[in-house]
């Protein structure tokens, strides 16, 4: 089994919403907690999208957010919010 390295202070993590859209207040509360650990947070562009009735963007937008996080070598972990 391949085990990724542990996330350390100063590392970056990404947050994406592969499903439903999220309440900014809820996500911002989580971001404050993660920040308190000394970890930088990058948020997917469509996490709070209003383009769809209940999802965080159309399929292509949600896919693009996740792929962008996967391609960003500075991101050490990805959190899929729901």
C-alpha cells in the first residue's frame, strides 16, 4: 500500500465540493480550524457556486476543481466537503 506523507505545518490542503453546494459559514468555520493547525487552505473555485440548484457547479466544473487540486503539487491533501 502506498501511504502519503503526513501533512505538516506550512503544507497546503485543498477543499472541493464534488457534490452539493455548501454554506460558506460552515466551510469558513472549518477553514479557521484547519488554519489553526498551521496548514494553508486552498478552496475550489466552484465550492459555493450558484450556477446549479443544489450541486456545487455542473459536472465539468466540479471535475475541474478536483483535477486542479490533484495537479497542484503544493497541495498535500484534498478534503471533499459535503
